[in-house]
């Protein structure tokens, strides 16, 4: 049975797999008039002519609903029109159907196309207004302003949660074994690097240039430190005096400390110098 006129058939399709290989302009109308086709009205004049086995040209002398092949693009596209015939020269179109690769669809009318486009545009505009209004803020002392931080934080938190859930369900790619393609690529890169920077082989007892410089500098610093230590020890133990004699130990006061040095006052008596780092209290 045909569908009721009040029901929309724009989302309905129909086909018969047995007819599709043999479909041609001569039998496409018979293919359309199958009983299982929901687009076919069995009360039309085509069904009357078919049941009475009349000549198809008699349709032009009848009044009522009929189907006519309007356009043919063999073998892929056929357009069939449903129309109401008032007279042999006057008809009123009702609906158009197209057979594309054997599948029958109802062609949308202009009102349906405009209505669908308007609904889609209004839906996107409403979504944009809702998104913009969620960022607006108002305070009696400040007025209106835009605040995007809360929304961005929510989105970032939601994205992090989604990523954490995905990472839990998905295996870590770093722990997966490498493929043959990856291994070959690594070998090629290592070969190119070895050609650009060939390895340097050292003989026995030979050091790298950088290491030899460092060792020489280290030896020089150690020698300088040892010399400074010897000079400081000698200077602390023996100090020359103006008469050209040296003082070792004091006969009256006993041996002096190695950290102390002897000086002579204006009267010629030796004076003990305090070791560095200690201040004389006044």
C-alpha cells in the first residue's frame, strides 16, 4: 500500500535487487510500479491500464493521477513524475521521484529545501548566541564584561579527563615493540651520522687533546700550590732581619710558633707578630 499523503517520504528509499541489472528506459516504469514500492499509488491510471491491458497511450485521454517518465540518463538516472491529469493537454505536477543506481528516492520540493536550510541556519545561530551569553557577566557597579577563564578551565579540565580516560584504555605507544620500518630508519640515520662524524681510535697510552690540556693545567696548579705551601712554611719559620742574620728560637722565651713571625721594635727588641685571622684586643 502507498503511504498516506500526510506522512513525509523524503527519508524513505526503496529498491529491488533482482531488477537492477536489467533496468532500462523501457521497463523503468514497470519497475517503479512494483507492489512493494511505497511511492507507488495503486489507484492511479497506470494501474488501471495495466490491469485492463490497454495501450499506454490511452493515459492521455483519462483524468486522474498518473506516473510519467520525465527524464532519462541511462543507465544511472531516471526521473519519474507523479501528476494529476485534468485534460489531454493540462496536468498538475504532484511529486517527482528519481531512480539512482536502482534505488528510488523522493525528490524534495522547494518548500522542504528552504525549510531545511532555515532550520539549519537558525540552529547554528541559536548555538552561537547561547555560547556568547555564557561568557557575558554583569555587575551593577561595573556593568557588562566578558569572562572566558571559567569556560576555558572547564574545557581544559574536561579535555584532561577525556585524555586520562583514553590513556587508561589505550596502551602506551612507547612500550610497544618497534616495527621493521622503524628499525631500518634508525639504521639509516646512524649510518649517515657515522659517515659525517667518523669515530677516532686512540693508541695505547695516548690521551685525547682535551684531556691532555686538562691534565697539564691540573699538574701546573698542583705544582704552584706546592710551591706556595713551601714558601709559606719557610717564611713562617725563618724571617730575615736587617742585620742579615736569621732568628730561629728565642733563648729567653723558648721556641716560637711556626704561625708567628718575629719583628723588631724601634728599640731593637724582637716583637711577636700575631697569626693571621686573630685580632689583638685593645
